[in-house]
């Protein structure tokens, strides 16, 4: 695993600026990082890689997204009714 990823995860405080989402409203940033986390985990499981590197996305969406949204999305994934492409 890359040393830089490990050090970034250890020193993580809050979501960094993402130039794809320059506005104050961070809803799309929250959504995109949630999807990226689940896509990363799926890709790592398929390749037999270490899913630890996906934790970056989880930390970002955890700091940006309201807990109620994440809970609802997790429930929809379990039910098979999640609207996003993972």
C-alpha cells in the first residue's frame, strides 16, 4: 500500500477542497464520495486488493453527509432499491 495514502488517512481532519464542487452546497460532493466508496470496495473485492484505500472516500462522505442520508442509502442498498450505479 502506498505510504502517502496511509499518512493521509492518519492525518485526516475534514474533507479537503474538491474543485469539481466549488459551491457552498456540498450535496453532490457527498453523493459522489458515497458512490466512489462503494465502487472502490466493489473493485477491490473483484481484484482481490486491499479495500483499506477506499476508507478515504468513506471519511469524506462521513464528514459531508448527514447521517440520516447515509442510513437511508445503506438500507436501500440492502433492499436492492438504491438509485445510484455502484
